[in-house]
């Protein structure tokens, strides 16, 4: 068996997808960043909310499609989303979760079996990890993958459009690139609107409220070379900043950088 890769089939068995293997490994407690894991398969950010808040959050996502593109949604109380994976169980298949009460993180378990309730609705939002494969295929190096750390993410001064109790700042992920690579990255990622699409800002982090690029609010810092500029994409961690700002009574999310790996293919989301 290859960790985070497809298992080799025995006679008569169907090969296991790399995404299925990744989820099995996460169920076994392997809590690692999912960047560069199960390449070719769509990854998702997770937000789980009580049904009474689900309508307002759904509208929040519709009003803020860059950070919150919905790629899957569960029925009330159902931990499965078959469209994203027949064996997928939202309670066990993320490497690490965050449990929120009144806008504060109170637990970071590797499964949420004891926190699951019959009134919960799970939203899966597109993730920029899904377009990283296309960037790397074009020869664009990604610093956080080179250093084997989580991508750096920052709260900005850009306000999201509010819906009910959901209001707060846009969160962005950052990848340092040489100017020519940054231009190519804009062209490539604009073809993936369902997983955040083109960058929202290039260079000058202070102009979007980031005072210290070396101190991300989520993820890990990465070095920026003198001939590089920081390139910022809308990020699916935005709901976590909003949950904190709104002091939502109860919610569950993924831990930043540790995503849900689905059976959807990245190429399904490319707009040619």
C-alpha cells in the first residue's frame, strides 16, 4: 500500500482511487496538510452549521463566490455527500477539524463523531489546492510545497458581503511568484472559478490590510525572494474568520490547510 496513493489491486479488484486512499488514511488518524496529496482530485474547505443558520450561510456563499464557491452540500443530519465520494463520511474524512462555540475554537479533533448532531448541514467549498496541480504542470514552483508546510493565509481589510449573522473579512492564501509566473498563474487559475479562480491581489500586502507578510493568521510563513511578489487568492478559510466575527453559537470546520479530499477530478472544474 502506498500512503496517499492508489493501492495496487489484486486480481478481480477495482483499483482504489488516490482520493479514497487519502480518506482512509485520514480516518486512521494521519493529520497532515493535504497540499500535493491525491493530485488530480478536488479538495474542499468544510463548514458545518445548524440547520437554522444554513439558509443564511448558503446566501453568504452566493454573495461571496470567490472565497466560498459551493461544490457540495449535505442533507440535514446526513454525514454523507455521495456526489463527492460514495464512501465519504464528513465526520471522519478530514485530517483535522475545528469545533467552534460562540466564535471560539474549543476542540481540534481528528474526527467529529461525538460532536455530530441531527440538525447539522455540511457545506463543502472549493479549495485553491485544486488548481495547484495546473500551476505545477506549467512549471510554476510553489514555495509551501517545496518546504512541506501549510500555505500561508491572511485576514484582510476587505469586507465580505454580509448575510444574516455572517459578516467579516475576506481571507486570502498567498504564493510568492516571479512576475512572469504571476502573470501565467492569473491566466491558469482564471480557468478554475469553482476553486477560487484568479488572484484577488498581487503585491503590496499592506494595501489589503496585511501588515506583516511574515506572520500569517493561518498556515505557515514562507520566504519571499527579492525577485518575487506575493500573489493572493481568495481562500475558503474565510468562513472561519466570519464564524469568529459573528460569534456563531456552534459550528465545525476543517483545520486550515487540512482539507476534505473528494473523488471529483480537477479537470471537471476547468473552464476552457
